[in-house]
C-alpha cells in the first residue's frame, strides 16, 4: 500500500482543498489516480485513513522491534510505512528487565526468609518476655 499522504507531501489532517491541489500538481498519473480514488471521496478517505493509521502503527511496532524490510524491498511501495530501527530500549526489554529484578528480589527474600523469620520470632518472644518480666517486677516492688 502506498502512503498517499507521504507521496503527496501532505499530512493526514490535510483539508480537501489541500488534497485537490496536491493531486493536481502530482506528476505521476498512477499516483494521481490512486489519490483521487482514495482521498477525493469522503467515504473512501475515511476507510483509507483507518487503514493508514493501522499500517502506520504496524510500521512503528516493527521499528521498535528492530525489524526492517530486506534489501530487495527497499525503495518499493511496500516500504512506505517502514521506519528505521528504533535503537532505544523497547518496552518489551524494559518489562523483562523489571520482571527479572522483581524475581531477583523475591528469590533473595525466599532464601533469607526462613532464618530471619526465626530470628524475628525469637526477638519478638524475648521482647514480650522482657516486658512481662519488667511489668511483674515493677508490680511486685510497688505492692
């Protein structure tokens, strides 16, 4: 599918008048005919715009994943919606990194949970015993 907006140097928000002017000055008769068919009729333009958004989203997704067309596709009409690979960290990689960190913390907690739980239980028991002992000691010395 051709990106008619790109090839006519327009944005998808272009007015009907801007589209008519761009089509009129287009030197390529096949492109001009496609643009007249897809963009000149409002119902056809609505359908084209929905498809254009979908294919643009797919192109952005492919770029985020680092996917591009092979060399034999470069420069062809199938390449209109391709973007250069996005070398920024992808959302997938970011999520994998965050989940891996959470798993690491969980594994550390599981490894130390048993011994620390016993220490905490002993300390709590000793603290309660000490408090009761002090309370009884103070109660006996006052009475």
